[in-house]
């Protein structure tokens, strides 16, 4: 069976070279066949949603939606994808809840409108309307685990934006009885959705951060793995979207957003925001689209990193609060305290810390960068080995042609080899 360690290696390395699905599907299919209960039932409910995450999953090129539904999950209920309607659809929903209690996976797309329950009505049963908020809570209590897919479900997202007339909240703020895994993004990437589902099915709950996001996809800041990071180090900043250079001054939220967009990309690995000369708007951040991510084309206002510690991207960029900068990212902090970037951004600002404190912070940054370099070296080595393993698997699974099999029984094959030499 595919081990959890191997699975995480696939998740970390596939984005740089080969599709996650291309590597995982054969092993996933075999592993699911070995599970006692087979493919787990999945119920997909929507709250205050634009259905963008379902469409994102539908646009998954590899695996296709058909492969996801046939090989990975047993989707019992989805308002967009199922063929049944009205009472027949609701009967399937409640039957699955009763028959597979504490076994099925609940996927929620969209926030919960606690301040205006009538904002989202899913249907009627026994003459009573079923509002999304109460139904999601009831189904969650019967589920094994809840996946909050998309920023609205995870943190409220655009549905929670000021003035929030529906009183929308993220699922994890309401559902307390069962574990909730947040898979944010606006929309969420298909790999994030499928990868989290597969990990949950095969190995249980994935490792998550303090915002309940799987660290295998949301463990790094976009700034730390941004292809324009060298512009940041050199202090080359774009004055408007569409220009070359670091996009921090035109509102890039990469220093406060955890996701692997720069390596995984979207639309079948074709493009992503910064590659299209547009700043990251932080759609996977907990306070999107308000708070630290809005306005999109202005430097970040106050942000929480981690919760309870407030700073601003530009105040850190001016050399204020270097200790907090360490919490944002070692690349970010190191660039701020050295080189042309420091000359450009700190010319009119004095560091409030003492020389000894700054020296200690720089030493800590150097140690962290050295540790990161070692990790990156191991990852690159692992990726090379992974690519060799993939090629070996492809060679092994390639069917032998008939003429090659017959050639093994040809008594003159040694003479032919000799003549070729």
C-alpha cells in the first residue's frame, strides 16, 4: 500500500515536474481496492457559495472529474453534479447520513449564513424548508470528517465581506463536534481538494496549521517560493500591475499568504496570478477579501501572523519589527535587513532595536536559511530519485511488443549483436 511518507513526497514534488494525479492514481486505485469498505461515501453541500470550487474540480485535467468520481470517491450528493433532483436527491442525502453515520466525508462549499438562515434554502422535507446552516450542522454531526473547500467555507471569504448582511461564518467557527479541515482558495485548486480527500481516506487527518489548513499544500508562504523573489532582494519594485519587478508595492499579498500556487499553478499548470503580472490578492488567506488582503492593489494593512500578533507588510519592509518579520518568512526578513533592498526601504527609517538584538536576529536568520538550504537540497535529491522511480514504473508497466518476445527465442540474435558491433 502507498505509504503516507511516499504520498507526502508525491504532493511536495509533483508540482515541479509531473502532475500529482499522474503519479498517484495507480497507487490510489490499488490502495482503495484494499480498503475494507472501498471508496468512502461523500456528501457535498453548498452554503453561501458561487459554486466556483465545484467548477474548479470539474476543470481538473488530471485526474479528470470522471476519474475522481469513479476511482477515488463515491459522491452521493452534490447539488450541481448529481442527476437526481428535489425529494429524490434529499432522500439520498438523508439515507446516506443514516446508513453511513461516522463513515462518510462531508464536503462543504460556501459559508454558513447564521445571521440570515433563509438566505440559502436547500429544499423542503416534511413540509419544512431546509436552510443550509442547520442542514450543514446536522450532516456534520453525522460525518467522520468535514472538508471546508474554498475560502467561503473555510473562513467566510467574499460571503463574509463587509458589511456581511447574512452574518456568514466559516464552517470551523460553527462545527465543533467533528474535525474540520480548511482547504481555502478562491477557488480552491483541484490538487488541494483531491489530495486532502485522498490523505483523509487512506491515512486519516492530515497535518494542519493553526488555521486547520493542510501543511502539505499551505505550509509555505507564496513570497518564499515566488519566482520574482530576486527582484525583492534587489529592491526592484513594480509601480503598477503588468510591470516587471516585485509586486509588493502594488499590493502583492505573497508575504502573508500560505499556498504553493507558484509551483502548482492553475488551469492544468498553465499560469497563476503573479506569472500573469498581477499581484497575489491572498485568496487563500484567512482574512480574504477584507482585513490584510484588501484593497487588492495597495500594500497590506494590519495582518495577523500568527493570530494575536499584528504587523503590516510595509512596516516590516521599512525595518520595523524585525522579530515579527521572522514569523512572516526568513527570505522576507533577510532581504529586508541586507543588500539594496535595505538601502531603498530603510533609508528614512531607523531600526528601533539595539545593535546586539539586530546581530542576534541576523544570526538566527542565517541559521534558518542554512537549514532551509539543506532541506531544499534534500528535496531536490528526492525529486531526482522520484523522477527515476516514475520512469522505472513507466518502463515496467509498458507492454512488451510481440516482436521483442519472439526475438528472445531467435538463435541468431547473438550473431546479429556481434555484427552490429
